C-alpha cells in the first residue's frame, strides 16, 4: 500500500482488548507512543473479565509489604521442579526477573493497583520451591461508577458467580457473607456490600463494586481512558499488511467497511488464543476434546491464523498441555440459555465429596488444582468413560459448602433435581 491508501495512522496498533492487549497499549502510551486498540466485540476484557484476576509473581513488592518472604530464586526452583529446566529460551528467567518490576511500574504510572492474596498456596505445594503465601496478587477492588456510561463496556463476570442477579463477591466477601449471623463485624461488612449493590441497581444493570478479573479490566480501561487511548470496538482484524519482511499495518473490518491502519512502530496481536477454533482444537488438544470452554466466545483463533498467514509459527513442542483446564458443570439459566460453572475449589476440593467415573470408581484426589483434576479425568478416560464425571456428596455437604450453582446454606433442593 502506498501512503494514500491508509485510512488511519498510529504508532502502535494493539489487536484485542483483554488484559494482555490493554497492558501493552497502556505501557506504549505511558512511554510516549500514539496507540490504537481494536477489539472484536462490543465489550472489552475477554477471558480476563470473567477470571479471578490472580497473578503469580514470585518476589512481588505487595507480598513483601504484607510481611511475606519470597524471592524470584525460590520461584525459579518451583518452576524447575514443576516443568523442568528452561533449556530452550530465556523467557522464564526474564519473566521471573522482571515480573515484580512490571507490577511496580504499572502501580506508579497508572490506576492498575494490586494487593497480596495472603495465604495462597502454589498449586503443587509438595515440590521444591513451593510457597504457601506471598506469590499471588490480585487487583484492588474498583468502583465501576468512575467509568460513567462506559461501565457497560466492561464484560460482566460469569453469571453463575453473581449474587442477587448482579453482585460480585471476592474471597473475603464470601467469608463474611457466610458468617454474617455469627459475627457482628461480618454482619456489618455484609450489610455494607449488599446495600451498596441495591443502590447500584437503581442506575446500573449490575453492581459497580468490581473485584477480581473484572476489577483488573476496569482499572486498565480507566487508565487507558485517562490517557485518551483510542479503542475501536466491533472492529476485528482481517489481515496484516506485510511489505518485505516488515509488518506495516493491518486491515480491520468495521460497520463502515474496511479500515486500513498504518502502524509506524508495529502491531501487537493479543487476540486471546484459539479456544473456540475447531481446527486448532483438533491440532493442539488431546483426543476426547471437550465441547465447552470458559474462554471468551470471541477467542476464535483469528489472530493465530492471521499470524501464520504472514509466516508466523505456532510451536507447541515440549509443552505439557495446550490448555489450562478446569472441570465445569453445564447450567440452565432462567432465560433458557446454558452456562458453565467452574468447579474451582469452593466445592470440589472440600472434604465430604468424591469424584467418580462411569464405573463408579474414584479416579483423582479431589483436592488437587482444577488443572490437575482434569488431567486426572483424561488419564482415567483412557480406560473408563470419565467425560463426564460425577461429583457425589451428601445433602449436608451442599448446605455447608454449596455445589456448583447451588449456593451454600441451601436446604431445599427440589429446584435443582432433574
């Protein structure tokens, strides 16, 4: 393309407005670049908006300030125990070295703020280098009202995780809500967040007290808005424009037709992966592929495909898994649609529940991480049908801990029985 054929110019074009894309755009803007983001959907956040928003950063400042002792060196020992030495590249050492620095950079230069998770054991805490606390950080809660009318642009969390139709709750909230009639301080805490939510519903479709991944997305969005970074919604990428060995820009598809953007400094593809791409799932996933995914529905693999089209290579050699697994149950919502409830730790990992395969045999330690749980499903499935598996417990267990979409303290189950 010659100069006259470009519809827009920018220094940096970022494709995808999830956590990775927005962070790249934010850093680019802070460092003085003119940045444009294009987002496929009407809302931003991708899978990050529905996640816990937890980052694993050994030696982070937030953990040290909270009184926990940790270091990048201990984190390196854990990763080597977990997945072996980093013999092919220096990516791991750079991640460990720069992780705390990046978090501190964002804290200083933007409204993206984090705090320590406190006690948050590494998923495999019986191997070398494992820690019980200090490594995990989460975004600080965020007031969605600061976004004004743009609050609706933040993708909401998983519907099954919302209380009273639209109230987000984090780990500390759950603890206090469950103790609300046992402790005066817990009652006051619970009353405050419920009253705040009820007031929100006079103006908003859901609560504006944002936690976990939703808080991270909102903080990134708020920081980008303050820096006046341009975000083009409903503008998926169609192709990269290559000149020789150089990517010059990209062509987007918008409601007004194609938009050709010249990117003077480069294009960053942050399109969220290939979770909903049938072709790539066949290539990179193991046999007995699940038909469900908690990843954002917009993660259809276009970025990977477009990158391959200009010479990019997807290399899965040496990787133990192409997915980050979690077991889910399919739910039926009030409007007749289906949802997915991830069995993370609040029910599946509690004492008094067993998971069995089609032969009625227990096949895994239910208290392992959600990723390891599904690896156990795959291992069992080689000889006995384990997809789906069944979670078995007594009614008292459900009342105490809940089970999937059934909330703790539920005593009447007729509405959940098929």
